[in-house]
C-alpha cells in the first residue's frame, strides 16, 4: 500500500493530473456499499482523505480523486459496511490477557477443544497456566456437553488448567487446584462454592452461587504478562477484533481493571499511533466501601471527553457501587440485593451528575432496574437528573414494559448484549419459554424510540465475534440453534447492523462522525467476506472482514488483500496459545472433526442407553453431571 501504484489492479481508472489537494488517500471501488445513512443508503465507491470520508458515489463519479499517491482497493463486488462498534466490550482487560488464553470461541466439537488443550500442554512452560476464559458454551459442541475434570487431568496431567464456563462455573485440573492453593481447609468465599469430593478435598469444580467473584479471583492467581508482552498482546487482540470488521468499541471497564494502572498499555499505544480500534472507556470503582472516594478523586482529576478520536474517557460504570450490582448467573436464582443500597448509590449518582459525568449501569434484572429508576426519579424531581449527561442501562435482560417507559421518560438508553446466545438454555430451563421469548425485549425498546446499542460483553462470557451477536439479534437463536425469540421480538438485518454501528456512536456522543458512511465521517469501514444483507441466516456467524479500514488506514487484510495491512510484532511469548491456534476458530476448517465427534457422541449415548444409565430420549445440551 505504498508507492505511486494502486493497491489493487483496477481496470479503467487512470490517475488524474497531479492536484494533490483534491486526491484521496484511499479509494474503495466496485463495492456494494451500505452506508447506514437514510439520505443516501447505497453507493459503489468511497473516498477517504486525512482520515475522513470525502466522497461517495459511483466508480466513475470518484475517478477524478485518484492521484499518484492514492491507494485504490477493488472490493470485487463485495459488501462494504460502516466499521462495527461493540458498545459493551471489555477490550482493555481482554487485550492485557489475550495471548495467554486458549480460545474455544467457535470450536465446534469438544474433541477438537480437548485436542487443542492437550497440544498446548506440551507447549506451556513450567509455572504457567493454560486458561480457557469465555467465548464458549457446551451447547456449541457436537457432543453437547462440557469437559470433565478427568478429561482435563488426562489432557494436561502436570500443567495447571483453568476452564471458565460463562458466569456459572470453572473447571480445574489437579495441577491448577494445587497452584491456586485450594485445600480441604480452604473456606468457601461469599457467593461461591469450592465443590469437594467425599474426602473433603476440592475436586476441581468451582461454582458461582451466584457471584462470579470466586471464578475471577481464582483466575487472578495465574501469572501475568510483563509490560512488553501486555503491549504485544493488546495489539494482537485489536487485530483480532479488526478481523471481524470492528473499528470502535466502548470499554465497560469491569472487575480487576484498575485506573490508571491497567489503562497504561492502551494509553501508550494511543500516544505512539498504534491503536487500530477507537476506544471510549469507562471507570469502574474496584473496592467495596471505597467507591465514593474513587469517584470523587476521578471527577477532580479527569473528565469525560478527555483524549482524542482514538482513545477517550466516556464516563463512569458499569458499576458505581458494588452493593447495587446484580449477578447474571442464570443457572442460579436471581440474587436479592441488600436493602438500603440506594442511599450510597444515590450519593454516587449525585456526585457524577454534579460534575458533568455520564455513566453506564450494570443491571440484569427488572427488580434491580426498578430500584435504580426510583433513585433517578428522585433526583429528576430536584432538577438534577439527567442534567444533560448521557446515561444507560447495560444488559437489561428482564426489563419490563413499565421500566422501559420510565427509562424513556428520563432520557436513558440501553446497551444489549448477546449473552443469551450462550446462556439462553440455562435461562430457558429456569424461567420458561414465555420469559425467554422477550429476554431482552429489543423490539419493545426500539418501539419506544429508545437509543439501543448492541455488543457482546466479551471476553469472559460471550465471544467477541460481533457476527454471532448479529445472528442472535435477527434469529433469536442460541449458538446451539435453540430458538428463544418469536418473530415479534426479532429485528431485521439493517436495524441490527444499525445497533452495532450508529447505536454505539450515540452512546459516546459521536454519532456525527461514527456509525454511518457519509462525507465528513471517519473513514472507518469493512469489506465483508459474505454479504450480510443477503446470505442465509446460518451463514451470518461465519462472516469476517477481508479488509478493515480505520481512519483511512488498512488495519486488517486477508484473501486478495493479503499484506496490505500494517505489520504487527510476532506473538510473545512464543509458547502463547494464540501463536499456535490464533483466536476465534472458523467453522469452515472443522467439518471433519465435527462429523467424527457427532458419530462418537452418538455411539457413547447408545452405550449409556443400553446400560440403562440414561433414558432413550434426545440427548441434552449439557451433561447432567455439569448442569449446575
């Protein structure tokens, strides 16, 4: 992509006479451009100069913008969309750990997953752990079950293995139990359970009951990367997100993400111009009992909007006070939050509003949302709320119609994630089909005119692949194919894409420069491997970008465009699972392994039926031994 020649051979386009002030830096032509702009929904070509879109039109309309230094990319008739924006992604935390993780995202069989684990055990040096942290569920496997602790022990007898399963549980082999320091005498932490065998010794299963703190605190015992490798890890994670057409994300902070220490890597990358994803970040108090002090200190030292178009502070949250947070473990009953949490919560909200801070708020259940809304309405009666500040609820799976009306009246927004893609079966089993049909009620949110944005909540539950989330929005199905939503709670593909582009921009106040392809907007776009607007529904999760552009920079390129993107340093450390397996596992390369796993699983089921250990019925999605 350097030098005077075009980046792709383009017949019929001849560089115009030298008029540097008029020439584009990048021209994408021969494309089916979905702009997201109702005033001009389609185009065939897009021109970018100085990081912004300068023109859209037909190929011949933009031909005069090609100069000696213009990079011309022929989209070969492919679909081009605005760069995707995940409105709730733990991108900063995910980047700091990415190269340490063995990702089972997209893996279609447990046999394949265990083979990856076995191979990684041979690569992992003494003292390091193998970590499978989110992005998968038993329902995605052909075998329709989780691994067993015995299988982890067999695959990695000497290397500690920690396998996180949603917000529900974790499995550890013997080596990991020992490395974590769990013994017969280790007490169960509040809200969690260390499962034990008959002898009283930990058997390798941890349960969130209902708090996931036991899972995260155990994971935190594993070795961390040094500063140089954190930098490399983050760059590779951002490249992995670019692989799927993501050009922006709203970081939701989260547990074990301290400010400013854990933000230093992305700040450094921003200063050196190496970020390939625009990040709007939030600040989340980490220590119970210290929340108000943290918020006060932050309001006195930084303010929303600090930063630039690549990295900027957006507000507080997703927790403001720990007592106000519910837990989204659908395998456990809904948690009852403590009485009286509203007093401290109100102080936190009041402090933010008085200092011009917006916020986002984690709330899974309507019972929590109603209590929070009562606080907001009290402040609104004083003329303080929302005071021109942007605010939103995150998740809102069981929000009621009445609560949606109250959110709309207070000028709020909602950010929804596809956690039901991965936890939908557990929710269905606990609350029934009628409740699951409107969890969350996306259609009802839009019908009220609410600002709604979409995301994943990756990386510790859902996968970071946005196309899995878009598939859920338009089909209402889990990753295993279980239908949850009827037609009345589904949205069409263009609307869903809007939640993943313009929706996220609205949450950060950047709707004038993000989310649509139009003149003056950032030059952020993706050329897709398949046409999202026309492919069969079951193909949507397999879509990737073949070329991703951020501000006119090609940040990811594959297929015909291989080598047009910027180089990244090699994965470090060399034994990293990402160095061997990469990130999300494309289903296209797993067909034979899946077929073998299905056959083996069926033979095993029939053997169990013959022994009388299971009834002659359709196999469950989850092995009953692990149906917590």
